[in-house]
C-alpha cells in the first residue's frame, strides 16, 4: 500500500480548521469588521458576537462568560496567569518536570524575579505522586501549575486529587488544558481549577487565539501583563481579535456537541494504530496506557533514530516531541523526566490523531512506519 496523499498524525501540534469554524469566521473579515468596542451599531453588533463566543468558550469548561479572557493562545494565557500573580507573602511556585516549555520557561523567569520554584518529578508512567505534592507545598506556596493531559504522551493527571491538596492549603491551581480542551469533558468547578489555559488551534479552531479562565479567587491576585486601552476588564488590553474569537467560540460549540462521537471514533483508530506498530520488536508505549487521552500514542522503537524515521515517512506527519521542537537532536525533556535513556527518547515517536483521521490512513501509516523502522534499525 503506497502513500500518495498527505497523512496528518500530528494533531497535538495543531489541527486543521474545521470548515464550519472557517465559515463562521469569514463574515467577520468582510461584513462585520467593526471594532467591538465602538459604540455605533456596527460595533455593537460585533460586540454581541464576541460576547456569544465567550459564552460558547465558557460552556466548554463549565465556566461563566465573564470568567473568560481572550488571549493570543495558551502560551500568553500561561504567561498572564503566572506572571500576573503578585502575592507578596507567598513566593513559592510548584510545577512538574514534564510540563510544556511555556510553563517551564515562565517559571524560570519567575525564579529570576525572586520566586522559589519546585519542579516535581513524575513516576515512570508520567503520573505525579500526590503525596509528594502534599509534602512539598506549604503556606508559602502561591500556585501549582500542572497539565491536564501531557502534550507528548497524552498522560492525564489526577486533577481532582491534586485540587484537594491545594484547596486544603489555599493554593491556587493553574491547569494547562491546552491538549485536553475540546477533546475531553472539563468542569473547572468540579475539578477545583482556579486558572485554565486553552488554545483554539488544538481543537479545530484558528491559530493565534486562546483564552484564560480566571476564577473569582484568582482574579483578586492577578495583575495585567498587557496594558493600554483597558479592554477585557483591564486584564488584557488591546483590540480584540474578533475573527479568531468567533472561530474559538464556534470550535467550542462543535466540541460540546460532538465530543463523545469524536472520542469514540478516534480511540478506535488510535488503538488500531498502536496494535499494529507494537508488533515491531521491542517497541513499547511511553506513559500510563490507562490514564491518557484517547488520541495520543507515544511509541519507542528501540534502535531506530526518530529523526530519520520522520524524514523517511515523507507525507506522513508525526513528531518526536513538542510542536515547538518537532524535529530535534535533543531528547524530549518529558521522556527524560519519566526515566527514559537518551537512546530511548531519541527513538520515540508521537502519533496524535484527530477528527479528520481515517481508517485507511491508519492502515497506510502502520505499513509505512513499520517498513521504514525495520530499514533503519541498527
């Protein structure tokens, strides 16, 4: 079976914009292009559409529209949440070694500005030890930052148990839900999340737009990082990216309605892919195979260089790390933190499926990956 058409299995890096999202956005480039803060009828019409998108986005995570601040993406949302925290009595931040660089680099910035940061290890399956979290947090801890599901392995943390520990000590919980929003059910109230970052392009919306959920408790401590016109309750100034916001809202609406259908279908395809690829001698899945998101499979092919495998696949798009460093000679910091050797990490590939992945594509991918991996094995 030859691979003639592009096959995209890198949906954790970004997703294709759903046609329904694109169609919802288009009128706001041409017909409804007024500034949403203008007081004339054209501006008020756009403002109403933006407010509706806020409700759509909030509904996706069981929040209120007024708790949503639109940003340029999850990275900005994370920066606003971490840098914006200004509690003078609490100068301790706790996070996990397997977090995205948007979190780790921002925490490094905070360290350089007078904060103490603790980077917690995980078990070999990528799961955080709740007891360790309880032991390391104190009355000086301001915030804990943790992913809901990991971008490289798909491993899902026990967020409910994490929030119990934090609530008992009055510690804020910033959840990076970039890889989870629009894919699995999220209820910020039930989960006890104070701040949550998301990005539209991870669930079939446009690039350049995301949001930060801010609970009433967290809002009291948050300082804006972009100041100017006072938009968005003065927490994030600047002319709103209306077309992006409309796209985010529509993507959220579709996710609410089709989440179960998508998850059931994609999981079947992911399991089919995994079953086929694990026939490769010595191969294994990185991370907890029970507690992970349904679209992601990170597989180690011992003795196979992942960069060469990616290049050999040609029109089949996969990755060997986070989207910001999809082809790199450095081993993944996530896999290293989970205890893999450099050789194992550099032999691992992330496959991430999506709404538009087909069964035929999976069959082709299995054949091609298997064929090239055998050719490359040393």
